[in-house]
C-alpha cells in the first residue's frame, strides 16, 4: 500500500471500531503505524518462541522480514581499551541493526594456509566466556571466534570479537529496524505543519517497507493500540498490550 492508502484504511477501521472517537491527526496516525510496525516485526521474529530456532523456520516470517535483512562486511577495526583479553578486536555495526542472524569472520594469514578462511562467529555470554576461555576444546581457535556485546563505542553499535587468529573482516547479516511510516509530509500537511514534529528524526512521507502481506496486519495492530488508548489509556493497559512482544 502507499502511505495514503495506509492512512485511509487506518481511518476506516478506526472509525468503525470506535464510533464517536476523536479524529487523529497525521502525526498521531503515523506514530501508531510506526509503533505497530515495530511490534509486528518483533512478533514475527519471535514467532516460534524457541531460542534454539530461527525466524526462517516460519515461511510467513521469512517473506515478511526479508525486506529488513541487511548484509555488512566490515574490515576496519575500532581501537578500544575495553577488551576482555589481548585477542579481543572491535567492530562497529550500523545503528539500525536490530537482530543479528548470521556472522562470520575472515582470517588474515599472509602466505599461510589459513589466509581468506571464513570461520563462524558464535555469540557468547560473559558467563560462558569465563567458564570456557581456558578450555582448549571450547575456546576460540582456527575454526571459530566468539562475539560478546557491550555498550556503544563513540555512539556506534559495537561488538567484541575474540579470536586466536588475525582477522581481516567481520561479516554480518542482521534484521534492521524498520524505517518509520509517515502517511503525509509532517512539514506540509495542514493539521501539523509548523509544529516541528518528527518521527525518528524523519518528516517526509514514507510507506511501509515490508511486503504487502504485512500491511493490513500492521494497520490492525495500530488501530488496536489507538482504540486501547482512547478506551483505557492507563499504564497497566499499555503494558499488557506491549507484553505480546
């Protein structure tokens, strides 16, 4: 759907669901749709509720989320003094990374047999690191590296990679945060022009980047949120609704 179509269908369902409810302006509709879109992405990613599984086991989730799967190959390491061990190296990811779904590293071994070898990078908890770092069978080696997470470095999403090998590149695929839905330009539309309103820093009209399969479900969630806010705008009601993600 176009941004205008999203707005019109939202209004249709909102008015039918809540007769006599106050109308919503362009900013409010855009905000409800943007929040609903993020909730929808989280629900699809977590659809199996199985931490050992992948969102790709569900064909619907694959079709919906493939528009958000991004690939980065990062060769520049970040200087940092926060490494847990001397083998730690740091890489900066795009700040729109929501969920990492696959990661590998490329070994640099000039003239050696390992040069260019791609090894898996395994996400590791700090507890696992402490237990396994001295175990020769579990710690990183020429066949695997570890990834730990920590606070951003210089306002950038940063990962700590622990590897016994020199690395030339960190390769990662992730689900990106969806860009906001804005049903009309917030600087031009009559009902909010001049108010300086933005959604995640954006003002230009933008439709949902997910496939058509997701659009009406996102509208339904947005309408449900709006109706809940009108009928019962309590914090408890909002927490109960948000708990589904």
